C-alpha cells in the first residue's frame, strides 16, 4: 500500500479535518499529516488547491489518488482498512450509520454558526437562536436513537467506534466548549468521544498553535 498523506487545517478550528483524522487514527492507519494554516472561512488558497481540487481540507492522498471530502474519505478508509470495521456490520445499523453521517455532513448550519469549533478554550454565555437550539435537539435525538437501538456492546453510537462517531466528534467538542446543557445519554456520549486517546492527542496538538490562534482571534474568526 502506498503511503497515505492527510492534509489538514488548523486543529483548533477545523472540524472537517478532525473527522478524517480521527477516522484514520481509529482505523490504525499509518499516515503523514500536513497542516495547512487556514485563512478566514470561505477563502480558498493556492496552497490548499495544490493538494485538494475543491480548495478545501481535509484531503487524503494515497499514491496518485486524492480524496477530498470527509465522507468519501470515510468510505475509502473503510475499504482499505476492512479489519477496522468503520461501518457497522449489520445491514440495518450500517444504513442508519450512513444516514446520520450524511445528515451531519449536510445539515446543522445554525449549530455550526452559533457554536464554531474551538477545542482550546471554554466559552460561556453564547446566546442560541431558535434554529441552533433545534439543531442541538436534533443531534441529541440522533444520539439517543442510535444508542438505544444499536449501542449495545460499546459506548459509541453503534457500540464500537464507527465512521458515524468521527462525523459527530466535532459536535461533541462544540457542546463541551460552550457548556451546552445535554440529556444524560448525550453527556455520556460526549464524555466517551472526548475520552478517546486520539481525541486527547488532537486537542493537545491544537494547544500548540498559539500564533495561529492569536492571528485568527485578532480578526474575529473563532471557528470553522
């Protein structure tokens, strides 16, 4: 197998980068990490476009092949690391895991806007819009449903860690950062995600980005 390289944005803020990185770590993949400091959200840089045709991160390079979208990276990783079982084995659980992962990828705009990812610090007193509160309620409903139907035998959405957990991991960090009030099932799930050694390693590396943080916060950018 050719060497894998994952191109990432800043660890403090880049929720999409975290998804792909955590997935590969949990799969036991050996890969090189290249962090490309991001500009304000929405900006595409020539540097990123050297590695990702969309001008966005993450992007996974495997030999001559480049995969540049988080869910596509999840599917590819599941194929090249079958022993990791990144999707549930049961057909019904696998279908739901893909459904909730796709919903995460395409929805929750109000939540993302109100609670941008920032794994370096706690932020209190953020006023939530009705739309953001509805997104938070929907996320908790997903977590409760998956845990009750498929969570036996483990502490994650489908028991053992899956690609669906990688998709929701940045949301868990958001809820922790902003002190969002959660139901008991969701609180336990957030604790399980944050307790992963890989998550702790990601956060520790994020705390080594002070020059990047200062530059972002000076212009009012607190997350992506």
